[in-house]
C-alpha cells in the first residue's frame, strides 16, 4: 500500500535549502512550477514538491511517469557562477541522491552518466537540470529530482518496466518519503555549498567512485542523430564523459543519451 504522506510535514534542518517548501497534490511538472516561481523572484533554496505530475519529463523532453508514491521535487538555485558551470549541478544532485539512498535505505546505488541513479542496472531516480541565463549571467537553475520510492512498477509500460525499479520493490516495504526528502535536502545543501566554494574535486572523486558508467562500453546518442561508441574512461572537471574510441583516440562528450553495452 502506498504511504499517504504530506510533503508539507517534511522537517528540514538546513540553512537555506528548503527555506520555503511549496507542496501540491498534482502539477504538470515540478520543474515548470519552479521555473515560474524563479522568474517571480523565489529565493534560492525554494523547493517544489508534488504528489503526482501529469506531464513529468526527463532529459531531452522524454516523459517521466510520476504516480502517487514517488518523490517528485525541484529546487531553485541561484549560484554566482558562469552558466557553463550549471551542468555540474546534475552531478551534485546525483551524489546527494546516492548518499541519501545509501544512508536512509542501505541500498547499494550507483550513477549512470549523466543523470540516472541505478540500483544494479535498473533506474530508480532521474535528475533534470534546467538553467536560465541572460548575457552570460546565470539567473537561476532548477534541479528536478524524481525518485521511485513507494511506487508499484508493475503499472509501468512494458518498455519502461524492464529497466526500472523502486525503493519499495528493492526493500519489499514502504519507506517514509518525508524523511528521505529531509535527508536528501541536508546532503544536497552540503554538497552544493562545496560547489559554490569552488571545491568540485571532492565531488567529482565521489561521483567517479559511484559511477556505473566508467569502465563500461557505451553508446552515446547525440541530439542531432550522431551515435558514438567507445569505452567510458572517465569524466573531466566540466562533468563531460571521456570516451576512448575504437581507434584509440579520446573524445569528450558533453551531452547525449548514454546506453550501457
């Protein structure tokens, strides 16, 4: 049975992430709501949570099934960094989610570049980072996080169910989503503070240790249709994936859909 929890009951003990929490029974997308709020001046650290999303989406506009029982939330950030640094926030969020699932649930999780959290080889969480800049000034970033917590994946379409899991499915029980959110916000704030202080080395080191992609043969599908094959040998300081191609040359991949082979 899905736990009926009130996101407004989340007890945060952070300095500013979660300073304001806006809760909804249903929205089209928490990222959309957060972006509208950011445009209206919502402060850094504002969190949007919904029990369901009618048009949840992942990277490249792919639909994200968001039934009741999952955690669907977005965080508004206003870091004083160059817009080119914004994609690193996907890595920040990924490390925060991985830490949280290990600490709160005891799960052995890993990260698939650039934005998926895996248990084994199945996806339990996705991250969508969207930035708004004007004249090389980063005005705000919205980091969306979707975690399949108390979700019954048997209701997923066949093509999604094969590659998905939920915390409930792994633990064989429901968890207290509000406590998971609170711990995630604490972890995110700690790692985000390091990012703002320019201390990315430690974050990248932790990400690499969690990586399920490094060392794997992968296929990268680029937005314009190009497909690149190679072995993932690392990520650089920008968060780009480094591939060793079949001819031995190295190629930096900034974005694309990554498929493990």
